[in-house]
């Protein structure tokens, strides 16, 4: 398997739910500081994968052709933000519409922004893994798993520095990068540790 899917984890588990959102997403909106429009933001839809199934890392990889505006921007300034929306997931499309029948702007329709730098992958091992991950997630775009476009290009991975995650009412979730990467939030960690103390 490995295409993600199934019912999303509950909003009470933001780390798992944020990881589910990224692991199930096929694409992301990449925002960069534009070279073509100096100093202004520019956004672009790019296919991505973060590993598949149990190999999911929470850190998206993507392929950027050399002439692509995102590639040009990243070469000048690697800072970027990647936006994800639960409303984009085909798994969440029902007869009532997307996101369980909710509007994409409803706070119960999860959305996540991952911010950091896009790092070009340099080792053969990293590049091969990126090609495997993109190939499994994007069989209709075989070039993603075969070294890319005729114009040349590179594979990139997000080096995550910060995140903003909304999946219910009451504002952004209290979710750290470490909790996101672990797929476990503070509450469950704290409950488990106090429970363990009770057993001692």
C-alpha cells in the first residue's frame, strides 16, 4: 500500500493528524521569494512525496526542473513555505463535498504550512530514495522517478524549521517541529509518562 488514506486521526492528536495530511497529500503549494518579481512572494503547485506508508518522514521531497520559477527562486534563496489542505485530498471527497462536507476555510478542515529551506539532495542514496518515493506516489508522472525533465533539474527535501497547523476551532495547534516529526504530541507523551510513573 502506502498511498495514505483512511479516516484522519482526530483533532485531539494534532501531531498524527498533521503527519497524516502530509503523508496523504500528492502535491503542495510551494511559496518562495521571487527572482522574477524581486522581493515578492510567488507560489507554485509541485508534486511531492514524504516516503510511503511506514517509511513516511513528514519531510516532503520534490523534483524541480532547472528552468522552473521555483527552482530559480530556491537557487537564490532556499527559504520557502509548503502549504497543505485536507480539502485537496481525494480521500476526503464525499457526496457532501470535500473535507467531510466542510468548506476548505472551515477550521475543522485541516491545513498546514511547513516552513524551512529546500535542500538539493546530493548523495546517491538520498536521490534514489526520492525517486522511489515519488515513483510510488506519482505513477502517472514517470519522469519524477527517472531523473527528471529533459531540461535538467534536481531533487529537493524540505529542511523543516517551523510549522503552523490548524485543524479545529480555537486557533493554531500547539505543535512543535519535534512533535510533528515524531508523530506524537505533547499531551499523549505527558499522559504516557505520568501513567508510567503510576505503575512504578
